C-alpha cells in the first residue's frame, strides 16, 4: 500500500503565485489533515477534514484553502503565496477521531516562496 | 508557554546508552502520541497512550496522567535510532486534532 501520497515533493514559487498541494490516501480513512512544519516549532494544523464533505480550520488557516474532493483526496491551495508560507507541508490521515487511532503521514512537500 | 513541552531539545548519545526523552503538557488529554521523524523527513507513529506503559522492541513509553508527563525510553541505543522524536497530545476539546511538541533531535554515535 502507498499509504499517504503527497505531490509535489518540492516546489519553488514566486510571491503572489498560486498552487495546489495534492494529498491522497488509500487506507479508506475518514479523517485527513494538513500541517506545516517550521524550524523551532512543532507541527501546526492548517485545516482538517473529519469526514468526506466536511472541512474545518485548524491553528493557522490564514492564506490557505482546502478541498475534500472525495474520501481519498484532500488538497491544500495557496491562492497568493507569501514568503511566510515557506515551510514543509505534511498531509496525514486517520481512520477516525478515536484516541487509539494513529495518524499516518505523507513524506512532505518542501515549499519555498521567493 | 506551549501546551506541549519536550526536553531536551537536542540529545547526543553513544551507541548502547539508555536514552530518555521527556514530554510535559498543560491541558487535559484523551491520548498522547509519540512519533519519529526520520532524517529524510518522513513521520511515523510509534505509540499512542492514554495510561500506563507500552513497549515495542527497544522502545518504551510511559505516561503519568496526574503529573501530565510522559517519557520515551530507548534501550541499547543504535545509530539508526537517530531521528527527531515528537510528542503530541489529543486534548479533550479538540476531537481528533493533535497538538505537537517541537521535537527532540537525537543523535546516536557509533
């Protein structure tokens, strides 16, 4: 099984450009998450989707939008990229919200905004 | 003050040493997770705890709910254990959402 697949792995953008980060999981999980990881800080939740058809803001949603396209796919869009959005982005999924269910992570997307 | 604090931030050990990484949190939780981030960036879940102790191979995780503290121990450490170890908590109002510590960078030298 591929698990959680993120594309692209690396991307360089200019300020003001837009792009969509793609995430797909093949584990039939209900919940999906987007995080960003910055030096000296823990992973921070941008948006999450508890189930197909629902999305909710996390800790740092400003400047981002998401789409839960279907149960498998959860995309993150930067409408007008800013240097502050330079980060490593991780997508994750879990079967549901129960405490004993782990989150499975993708390999990350390294995004640089010039 | 962060809701989840880890110590130490960096840890260097010699192969074979017993290692302890600590995690303290300030909120009520339903579960605590320990994760490992490999040098290449991939993140894997090691343990999920709501009470007591869990063991997997050379890794042991404990949690003390009253003291709001968890420890991750590695016995007979090996260079392949070199990674960032991350503590995360699932707090009561947050449902399935996790709050993460900053991570502990562990380097095990041969």
